[in-house]
């Protein structure tokens, strides 16, 4: 694995993002996607939903649906 250190202002932007962050180079070419870890509140909410009825999808299916929007 390669480790890249970003400047603190870039790190702050990633930390404050509500969802995934697309990384691009100076020409706008996609380098990758950063997904921040879920917050404690998001984890608690997800745990509270466990066992509830309704449609179920995998995480990969959910990401694919979101990215298709």
C-alpha cells in the first residue's frame, strides 16, 4: 500500500464531508474515492435499524445505487 500525506486543509475538507469525496488531479482526472468512517451516531442509528422489516441491500448495492444518481 502507498501512503500519501495530504495538507491539513485538504484533510479538514475530507473530515467535514457528508459523504464520499472524489479525488482528482489538476486536469480533473479521477484518482480515487475517499469514504470517511461512519460517526458514532451513524453506527448507533444503523444498529437501531437491525432486525427491522423492509427491503435489505448489501453495502456494495447501496453504494452502486448512490453512485448511479
